[in-house]
């Protein structure tokens, strides 16, 4: 192999997501059960809907669904976030979007590291929702300072992971051998450790401030707290989970079930109570437990334009003003009914969503010759020369993410924080700006239109 023959970032990303999935399956056996259930539901959905299978095949989205995952981690310091950005860049994953979860009582702000560009997403759309702890939201100044000291001492990346990240940055890539070592070294950052790095007293002080603070500060590193497969029918998965020995959360987060799915719907099973040990002053360990890691499932729909997103946000807000889902699920039926009623105002055909400019679409040629050499897109669509397919939403919803977090932090963990978005501070800590998701989807849509028109022009010139 010559110095310039490097493994592609997509190959490294695929290898890492596969290794992460295998590790998490070993650590959390219920995740393996979840994967079996999702695979079964997806196969049944495709068998019952040949048209859906055909469009997914035609748009190169069928194969990616079974491999699709997103994970989530929580970091404690700006240095950890900046280094994580560099590590994910080696895998072709970049920060997209800014999410302030303090509005829902969760003391973090976040971004999603993921591939960008149509080709990279089709190769492997692995995403990691990455949150940075907001220590500034801890009211107890003494506890805040102690948490800062604890986090400042830890090192979440191995020497090998840092060395190989620097090597990839310097050389523009990694050889196959280095890529394999990179995956193994970085995997250690996400591994679960059942020995806490703080004593039981400090753990409980952090826990009382907020369970998520205890999860971030009390351990050696940012263990992956969930991995999420993609399903084509989340309601069916939700209904079947009890049959597989999995207790689902009461309410599916996001929009209601629709003929034309929009954005993102998510559900999960309750976080595990796992045995951990806390060091004491005498050098021995005290046994205890910690609850953080859980299983999640998602169903993805179309990416919405700013106009579509504004309508979505309004309808969700209208619903929650009438019925806010209770943490214990006691009003789940009432909430679901209110949600469905609110969203009757959102069009539920692809044609209407497109004509009202509510969602982003990818355009392709049908193979039919146009009646004239005109380049009007609407005319070409009416002639069945050009067809359109929804562009998959690759990102996240802050209200939904907070709902998942809160449902797995326990019914008594509904602490309130004043909304305090601070994207500039987050980007300073990150070491770069986050990408704008709307511009990204608009670019994919525009490129597909340009490709159709260019091909038609080439064909016309050849005649």
C-alpha cells in the first residue's frame, strides 16, 4: 500500500458503527432483542407494501435501513467536545445543528455528528447525538466547582486514539491497519465502566442536582447510553415490545402516525439499573447502582423546510398546551388523541407537502421522453418525465430528545432549568461552527434538480 492509499472515511465509519453495535449488544442484551424485533417488523412492513420497497430500492435507501443506527453520548468539558469533533471527522462525521435541552429541564446543549452529502449518507448514515454538560446551570456553586475539578482530571481518549487522529489529520487519511487500530482505540472511549470515579457521597450529591449530571461526572468516560435502529413502523414495534420482554415508554415522541411520515418519531425502553461500585477512602469499593443506559427505536420521515418546520412546531405546541404528556404515562391516550387532532392541519400527501413547500424532495428521471425541450420542473413532473421522493430527515428534535432523556431519568427527575440557548459558546467549545441542516437539505434537493435538467439537456443535444 502506498502512502496515498487510505481507507475512506465511510469505511471507517461503517467499521466503527459495527464495532459499537457489537459492544453494546454484549453490554446490554436487551439491545440485541430490540434489533431482532425491529428486523422482523421491517421485513413484514416491506412485504406488505411493495410500492414502499420499490421506492426505497430505487433511491438506494433500502440497504441502509438495516444498518442504520444513531447513538448518544454526554461529555463533560469543552476539551472533550473539541477532541470528539476531531475524532468524528476521521469517520466523515460533522456537527450538524444546535440543540438547547435546558428548555425541557435537561442541563445540556448538543449537536449531532453525522455524515453529510447524499453519497456519504447512503454509504452509512451513522449519527451520534453529542451533548455537553452545562455546569453553569448547577445552582450549587460549591458542587459546580467540585464537578469541574473532577472532570478536569479525567482523560476519556486513549493515547492511541489521539495519536491516530493526529496522524489522519496530518496525512489526510489512515491506512487499513491504522484504521482498524483507530476503531479499536476510539471504541474504548464509549465502553461502559462499572467502577465510578467518585465516592458514593459525591455521586449522590451530583444525583440530587440532576441524574444526568451524575451520569456525566461520576464515570471514567462517556459510555454510549443508547444505540438506535431505524424501523419502518414504530407503532408496531411499540405494540410488540412487551411480547419480547421489553417495557416501552408510554408515548412515542414526535409527530403522530401518518401516511406520509415527517421528521422523526422515537420510543425507548426504560433505562437499566446497573450495579456499580464506588471507591472509598480506605481503597476498597462500596456497591451501589446507576441508571442511565437504555434502548431506543426511531422512524424517520421527510426533512421539512423552514416553513414546514414552523408549522410542525406550532402544531406540537398547540397540542401540548392542551395536553402535556405525563412522565408516568398516565395520560398517554389523551395526549395521542390531542396530537392526532392537532396534526390534521399538516397535509398528508407527498404532492400537497411538495406543492406547499413544506418538505424537501429528491428529483429523478422516470425514463420517459419529454414532449418538448422545455425545462420547467412542474411541466416535466406533469408529463411524468421527472418524479420526486422525500428526502430523509437525518437530524433530531430537541423536544423529543428531552422527552426520551426525561423518561429514562425517572419520574421524580423533572428538575426545571431556565431556557438558556448559547450556540456561540457551544461552537467556541466545539472549535467550529455547526452546519445548518436546512441549507444541507436544500442543497441536496437543488443538486437533484440540476442533475435531471442536465441529463435532459444532454439527451436533447444528442438527438
